[in-house]
């Protein structure tokens, strides 16, 4: 029988069971509260504590790109084929870095039609021309304007319409953002190739990406100035092959995601992962108990994902009767880790106040699925019904998601032999996730003020070790607080 591992006030409790006692605030304006940064795992910090869920109806390329631009991070789901998931990571890494390390290039003797197809495929307005297939030596640049000059002559050689190297403004690798911007503005150019002393192509800077970098000061970038992105793997079958591809694509962290991580399967998988990838940042989940968190800590994970069955698309508790109320689960895991390992709360959050409670109870970040569902950035077709627009949202163990992730349909019967613990539903479209993140960040700043903090880290410290500041609510108090 498990011993008590959580304070009595948290036993059997979840999100609508608590309010916080307001504390004295020395902050003159909530607008002055700008630091909402938190750790996702060892080596990865984000600027708002929000992670988009690794679900096939939530995080694909567009969401994974948008989240770090707005200060959070996305985790790509693992249902695509390995090359497709790898390509998603590479796509995100190519977006909005003011230095494009591997710009799209084309042999100078290729056709205008080939250049146009390449630009459309990569959604770019220009392509660098190299000397040959073997030599990555810069010969010139071809832009959309040059293609327009070619008219309908798609078979013409790209080189005949390009700006040659001798007329190009270029720079050496390592130029600062400020110097690059000044050089580009002085010369009225949109693209600045980076080449070494042998004219080898080392990168490309675009004025658009410089401006975006300035417009998004809270965006989350890696050491090379590229957007941060995570990706999910499993713990059986192809997980090491998948991890190798994703690490090769320079993903920033991996999430080893299984339904029940307090298991021998995870011990074996993490051991094999560490043998191959050493210290690469690894978040593992899901668990919901003190003992489960201790188990993961002992095998050397870099982050712990918490939640057994609280999600809107999950039927685990209903179908099996196993789970822990999510606030109790977060608290148990926090007491097991005590800030040594970052905690990601996954599931059960239905409003912004729930995010505050999860963070002040012990979570470092929250993973959001249903709150981000049916936004412009989620994948999937828009469904038109009764004059309104909808998108599908589903749990990753729903039959639809399980079948959608199969490489073929041969093993469909085997895949569905375990009864589903997830469901699918349609959700009305709700605009851009950018607006939702902005709203949540605003409410977090207000919460920091009420908590007596000057930043999120200080506000969390004020509550993490003081359960007396949590007010357990009666049914009447819940009605007074939350019925609106």
C-alpha cells in the first residue's frame, strides 16, 4: 500500500477545488511583469510556460513554428512516418532564423522552370546559384523578379537571368544582425549571402527575417538563432531510429511519450536511449504519482510529463478507473522532484486560471491540447456545418488517431485489438493561437501580481512550499467563484 506522499489538502483534488490567498504586491503596473520564463527540461528554457501537445490534431509544422515565435514551444506528434516527422523539424528550423544556415541552392545551368518549382516548394523568393553539383561555390542569385523577366521561357537557363557574384553584395559568416541590417539597408537589398574566402556558400540572411526577429523579442531561439522545437518518440519498435533522425535534424528536445511511464518498458527504453544519445535532453511521461516521478528521476530523465487520464480527449479513467486527480498528481510529482527536474503538466486544463494553479502547485510548464484545438494553426480540414466552421480534435489513443498513424492498413486489426482510450469530436473554430497565447500571458502577469511576485519564478516560489496559501473550496464557494 502506498504511503502518503502529498499534503492532505491536495488529496483527491483537482483544478476547481482551490483559490489562492492574494498577497501584497510591490509592482506598480502589471505591464512591468515581463519575465514569464520557465524550464522545459535541462538545457531548454521558454519565455511563456506553454507547450502545444504532441497530438496529430494539434501540433504539426504551422503550430510548431508559431509556438516559439510567441514564446512557447511545440512538440510534434509521432504518428507520421520517420522521414515526415524529420522533415517537420527541419521545416521549423528553417523558419525565421535571421541566418539561414543551409539556404536553398540550384545548379547554375538548371532551367528557369526548375528554379520556379524550387521557390514554390520552399515558399521563398530567391535561390542561390552554385557552380556545380559537387562545388557549393556561389555564382549568383535568381529572384522572382528575374523569373518575371524571363516571361514564359521556362526552359531558359537560370544563369542567363541571374545577378552574377561580381555584382552581389555579400558578407562573411559571423556578421552581426545589426551589421547585416545596416549593410542591406545601405545597398537596398533583401538578401545577403554569406560566403567564405573561397566563395563557399555558408548561409543567407534576409531582411524579412531580421525584421521578424525584432518584432518578436520574446521568441524562443536556439544557440544558432533558430526556432526551438520538440518532437515525440515512443518506447518500443522504431523509437531509436526515430530519435536518431530527429536528433540529426537538430530537434531541441525529445519527449518519450507513453500512457504509463512507471514501467519496465521505460527503464529499458531510457537506458538504450542514453547509451546511444548520451546527454541529449529527454522528457519522459506520463506519470501521476510520487513513486512514478522518483522512478523516472532515478533513471536519469531531463523532464517529467504528468497526467494519467485528465485530458478532454482521453477516456483512460472512464474505461479503466485508473488515474490521479491532476492537481494531486502535479503536487506528488513536485514533492518527488523539488525543482531538480522540470515538470510538464499534461491535461485537464480548461481555462487560464487552471494554468496558474498548475504552475503554483508545482508544474514548470503546461501542455495544452483542447485549449489550442480548432485554431488556425492546427492541422486538418475545416468542416462547414450549419453555417459554422469546425475542426476535428481527438485523443491520440482514439481509433481515428491510431488508424491515421499506421504506415499501412494491413495491421489495422492488430492496432485496434486494444480497446480505445480516446475519443474524437469536432470543435468550433476559435481564431489564431497567437491571440490565445497573448490572453494567457496577460492573465499570468495578473496572477504574478496577485501572488506578490515581480516575475513568474518568484510568484511560484511564494506558493510552492506554502500549502496554507491554497484555499480549499466548498461547493458554494466553487459556485461563487466559477459559475459565470
